[in-house]
C-alpha cells in the first residue's frame, strides 16, 4: 500500500499489507461490517452512514489513520480510525474485532475521538497502547490507554501528562525496544 486515506494533518506508514490493483477488503464476520476499498491509490475504510467524500473522492470521516502489525506476532493487526474505532485482527485481516465499545465510556463524544496512534508491544501479543486526539473539538486533554489482555479491557495511562494546554495534544506513544516498562509519549509541544 503506497497511500491510505488519511486526514490532512495525519500520516501513516504501512509495510505489511499488499494490495492488488482491484482488491477490496470486507470483513463480514464483525458485529459492524468494516470495508476497505481501493479509491484511486488509497485504501479507504467505508462507513456508509457518516462518510464524507471530498473533491478527490477520498473519505474525510471514517478513514484509517493508525495501522500497526504486532512485532511479537506477524499477522496480528490493529487499525484505528478518525471516528474513534479501534479494530483488531488475529488472522492477517481475514476477520476483525471491534474494540471500540471497551473504550467509548472513557472518551468524550461517545467515543468519536481520532485514534492518533496504536503501538503494539514488542514483548508480548496481549499488550498494546492506543493514543487518541480530540483537538479538533477544542479538547486538548491526553487520552492514552493500555491493554494487557488483548483488548478485553483498557486502563488510562494519562497519570501526570499535561492536560488542557491550548495547542498541546497527544500525537504518539512508543515503547522502548529493550525495556517494556519505559514508554515515550509525544505531544505537540513535548516528549515525556
């Protein structure tokens, strides 16, 4: 995949999905169907009820903005969207589990908050981190969560991160490659 549908201020790097010129991806085994289709050279997550098509034909809501493959287990994939959905696939994308309901109560806007980053642990397959960004709604609080049980439950990692400073919002979480207890968090104005 050389280009995914992304927001104007988003970026995504993907190196684990190969897309043929006419491929479409649909995962009918999920409680809510998630469909990925090719639009030009973009892989787009389609939300039939709330997608907005811009002048280029790409969606501007319901787009995949975070995609991660577990370094601990190839084929274990995570996807996050700009409308707050977090998805997990344990079988190379053949089927997807929607983890969003487990996070929605801990987020504003009924969980419709942009997923800014998903970081899969390098040390085990049950741990991953999800960072959310709600600055488009004037909310600069950090929203950062971890699961240690594969997404069955999540807990906040915000602790003493700065909250509410205008222009300072959470962008990224990274796990140290050698020390599982050392995390790095990047905001618009700092690294913690």
